């Protein structure tokens, strides 16, 4: 038997994460690095455990230099294992946009 309350919670969590990603994009655009850092940490906390890890310093220093959407696509796909379809929905972009940034 499927637990409908659990399904509802997961759906609401997905909606909240979509809004948080949009807010993060705005904070990055207006260059509020302190706020975007805290929001990024909140997003990471809400998501499932990462599938894989990357070398810390050098890798993430390079990723931080990428445009925001490219950075997020890389993180969501490689670190959290989201599919292209899931990333497109989360970031509010077309699947083709995800594919070119992956």
C-alpha cells in the first residue's frame, strides 16, 4: 500500500525546491553572495544524500567560475543524480538547455 501522505510531502518538497532554485538564481544575479551561500546550503540540506563526491578545493573552485545555470546543472546531475527532465523542471529551463550545460 502506498503512503499518500509521504507522496504528498515529497511533491511539496519538490515544489519548494523549485522555488528555492528560482530565488537562488535571483540572488546570484544581484550578486548577494552571502545570501546565496545560505540558500544553497538550505537547498543541499533539503535534497537527498549525494550520490558521489568530488575533490573539494580545486574542482569546486573551477565550478564556481561557471555561469550559474551551468554550475547548478552540474551539481544537480553529478552530485545529486537528478535526471535531465528533473533538472529542467527544477530550474525552469528546457531539457535541451540542461543537456548543453551538463
